[in-house]
C-alpha cells in the first residue's frame, strides 16, 4: 500500500511549487518556453509547478537558470529537501517501526558539536532512562499503529545518546516545568527519571534550564525542537518531524531558544523545581 505524504508535507511541497511558478511568471515566459530552455517536456514543467512531481535539485537549478533567477535556487533546494526528508522519516516510521528512526540520526548526533534542545512535553530523549523511554515509545507505537519494536528502539536510543558523555559535545536544554509533571509512565519510573535528570545536571558539558510555571513569558510555549550547531533544526509536530535547513529558519529557532532561555531557572533554582516534582509524586 503506497504511503502518502502528510498534509503538512504536501503543503510544504506545494509552497516550493508555488514559488517556482512565481519565478516563471516573473520571468515572463510560458510553461512551454521554460520546458524548451530546460530541455524537458512541457508536461514535466506542469507536474512540477502543480506539485504532482517533486523536483530534484538539478530540476530547481535548471528552472531558476532558465528564468534568470539563479540566486533563488539555494533556498528552494533547501526547502525542497526539507519536505523530502520529512516524508522519508514519516514513511520510515510507518513501515519500519521506531528502531530505524532512532538509528537514522546517529551520524548527525556524532557530528554535531553544540546541541540546543527545547522541550515542552516530555523529558528530552537525550536525558531519558531506559524505562521512561520504553513507556513513552510504547505510547507512540500504539498511537501511530507502527510495528512494535520498542525494546530495540530503546536500545538504539540509549546507544545514540552515548554522545552525552563525550566532552566534545555540548548540550543546552531548556525544559518547561510541565515536563517534570506530565505522567507518561508509573510513579516509580518517573521518580527514577527525575533522579537521573538531577545527576545529568552535574555533567560539565550539559546546561539545563527549567522555565517555571510562574515565569512571566516573553515567548509562548511551543512544540519541541532541536538545533544542531547553527545549520539544522528538527521541529516536531503531530504528523511529522520537520528538518529545517534554510538559514532564515535556523535563525528564527535560535532566537526563540535564546528568548526561552532568558526565563529559565538554573542551578539551585532548577534543582528545586525537580525536587518539587519528585515530592509531588509522593
């Protein structure tokens, strides 16, 4: 059974196609003339412009060159790759289960030197205990209807997370206080998870900030995202994990992270929030 892109991914594809159409019209040429200049059929131009066929990098370069708009190509290529990557991730999750999704980011994690992670829902994957991860991933597999390979997925996540203990990698986490309170597992597992969080906060390459419920906001709570160095963002939504690489997008998330960080409690104040969540468990 074919796997179709989610509405969000299809919308991203349509945005790329729409921009290509605008570039052609601004150049004052027809779809037929574009096809002649690019050396392909008129039907191919139509399929690309109507988002029926995703263009390749070479297609986008040829299109922009034909319209004397070469400067537009890099951002369009980045946007097109984002929609393709997101579709691959979602298709992989549907077909192959959670383990391969964990393994797919291994190289990226090893290559990244500075991670900035904001979470508003659950303990971030880097900081999860195996039991907490198992409870969370079991819920995801059940909700998504994916193959149940939770044990293998947890093992892959723990292996991937080994970068946390390597001094060459630096981590800055900003958590909403709600993360400490949401129950995705038993009280016993949550208590162990919060204890683990306190231990991780002692690592010299890890900074953890927690935004208290009572903090006055300058930036609203938002879905989880991770910034890899200054080149890439993974932003989670219900239907996909988007990969963003356009410089303007990365800069937007970096500014959001900085604003969120300004309201985060750190050091003893952050530990007090974790201790309060532990006490709440009883």
